[in-house]
């Protein structure tokens, strides 16, 4: 099997009370794992099983039939890998100076960024993702539906919050806004954001 489920970069019970161990277990060990399993079923024995996820996502984006199924599972595998890196125990708080400067430049303040990000996440109808992206030397907030992600539009993802219901329903029921706010304020992995900004060249 070409694709594997990456282990969590933290203990399952280390994100409480923002995200319970039960939610993390279901999210990673069941939902995320199922995308990886399905992706291997769809690509096993074909040339695509040896491609990296980003190439596979770009090759199958905006297509129908089998390619659409491959895209959905490849993109969801990548999205979840990215999400687990985007959060960390004892995260949140004030970002490093380099990150904070970019946020203040493009959103006026950290609080304004938080509020705009929450509004975007809540406004994403149905399943999807909310992203902080680097685009043309600026930071922007974007949302995508279902498995879609910034890769398919040529943008550089910096941070994300999963807004599929399985990410928060066990802990927050329908209160998506409360979940997203808690993640930003308490789990956001600003060191990962800093790394992604460096990689973007900003």
C-alpha cells in the first residue's frame, strides 16, 4: 500500500477540554483512516499508487467518475494530515512576531482575524474547510467545500480548521462557531504557521 495513515503528532487525550480524546479517536482512527484505506483501494496496482498526494490531488481535481473518487480520498487524506499539524496541545495565544506582523498587516489585529475566520467557517454551508492562505504576498481567509483545498487553486495553505461535523459534533453538537473559536484560541499551532509562511516565501 502506497499511502499510510500518519500518526497523530500529539497524544489523543492532550487536546482537552477543547477537543476530547473520543473526538480525536473517532476523527483520526476512523474518518481519516477510512480516507487512506479507500485511497489505497482505488489506486492499488496502478501507476497512481506511487505518486505523492499533492501530485495526485492536482491530477484528479475537477474531474468525474473514478478520478473524482480518487481526488476526494486523496484530498481528504492531505487535508487531515494538514489539520493535525495545524493544532497542538497548549497552542493558541499570541503568535510569534513574524506571524503576528502578517496577521496585523492583513487583518488589522489578531482578534479581527479570529472573528473573520470564525465568520467564514460558520458561513461555509455543509461540509468543508476554513483556511488561512498565503496569496500574492498577503494572508487571506478562504473556505472550500467537501474535500476541496487550496492546492487545486494554486494557493499556499498556511493553517486550517476542519468544519465537517465529525470534527466537532461529539463535543459541540451544532455549535460550529464555538468550536472554531476554541481551536484558534487554545490549539492553533502558530509554529506550524510560521514554518508554512517561510515555505511560501513570505
